[in-house]
C-alpha cells in the first residue's frame, strides 16, 4: 500500500519515486497473485504490514505454499502433482494419493506453535540489528521461555550459511575476546576468542576460535580467504607474521594502534565496528552466551550483517526455514549439558 501519512512532506523526486515503485510493484503483485493465489512479499515489510498480511494461520500457510511450490503443489513422496482437498488445508497426490499439507516435512510441521508466531519471531530476529533474546521473544509473543528459546535456536540454525563464499579484495582481520566476567583471579583463557574477517564493502565472518595462536588463525584465514585477496589489513599483533604464508605476507599491511587508528586507508576500523556491534548484542540483548552456543550467535550476526541491504530478508529466511532440517530440542539441550 502507498503510505499516505506524511506523503505531502516528501519532495517531488521522492513522490515520483514512490509512485513509480507503487505502480510497478502493484502490476507485479497482481500477476503474482493470479499465478500463486497469494500476495508476494514486497520491499522491506513493516511490522504493521506483516501483522495485516499474516495475521492468521491460513494466510501464513498459503505463503509457505507459494514459496515452497512455485509451479504448483508437488507430492513430497513421488514428485507428482497433487490436488487440494476441498474444505481442508491438505492436498491429495494424483499418483500415490498421499495426503499432506503445505507444512508437511518442514520445520513448521510438528510444532504446536501457530504459524503467525513463527512468522513474527522470524521477522523480529531478521529486523533487530543486534538480535533479540529468547526472553524478549517470550514477552513479545506471549509464549513460554522454553518455546521461545527453542524457536530462536531453530530460526538461528536456518540462518547458517552452509558454504559461505570466500572473501576477496581488501580484507581486515582482527581478534577479540567475549564472555566471562572481569575478575582479577580469572585467567584470560576463560574468555572466548572470536576472529573477525571483513571484506571492505563486503561480507563479514565471525569465527569462534579455540585460541588466538598463529596456527589457529592461519587455519581460519585459509578457510575464509579466497585467491583474489589483494590486501590484508591487521594491527601489529605478533600473531600475523606467523599466521600468514609467503604470498599473504606480500599483501600484508599493518596499523600500529598505539600510535594511530588509521594511516591513510590502512586500518581495521570496519572489522572493529562489527566487534562492537557483537559486544553490544551480547551485553545488551543476549546478556550471556554459552561457549557452546556462541558460534550460532556469531552466525546469526553475520547473516543479518551480510544481508543488511537485502530487502527480501524476511522472505529469504522463511525459505531457509522451509528447507532446513529440524533441530531437535533434545539435541540442543544435550549440547548445553555437554558444555556444562
Ligand atoms: Zn505422491
């Protein structure tokens, strides 16, 4: 819908831009509606729009159906077309007569949680810049803490990039320590080491490392740096001369942080700003993160950061949820017990 409120405050260019997008978007929406019987997700959706469009389970189910089967409903057992059963939200396979629903075989199926709450939680985790804690989801959606915690973990698991692209161009690398309270008698090793690699004007990788030794950093770098890296920026930490191979050393530029933050374009400011966002997330949102679950939080942060310009982030995360295997509650809690 065209936002009327405050429209007259926009300048001419802005009005023209909005109108063009509206007309173009409206034509595409009508075409999509006739093809799939459901409205497509437009540009960045707002919370009121989400509630209006997906306020009941039927509209959520139809959207899942549209995302799952672009060219008509297909039987998940034999890949043959299926027909909707009248007055029921199920389909009957034309070939093997298996009956299934839009959520069958997906993460949404064996859940007592309404689809509307799945959609809202996914939206909130996508849209909040620093993430959202299970406590906050619990209060916002009016569900139990256990349900909220499990829900957040499953959405977070779906956000995981299975095979992220290798980074190239100018990359900044730095390490930081998170978690653990500042107590004099606690050894530094109680804190978790996080290695950050940021491609300038590109993606971010945050990786939990066992330690900050050169050999560990070298393995992480080799896993994430592609062959088209042109410059490697770090501070003057003693790790890097040992972590870099001969070829990487020729691309290495360092900044002495005891003297200055930047020397021309030699700096590690963009990876450090990602670290501060991470720390604000841990302190302000998640409050504490167990060592076992830290990689999942890091992946969630990177996913949101790397998709910061993606207007279809909510839709894309839903697609990832539809495709993702279920993460069993007992597996998640077993991991916690293992870590304790
Ligand atoms: Zn079938």
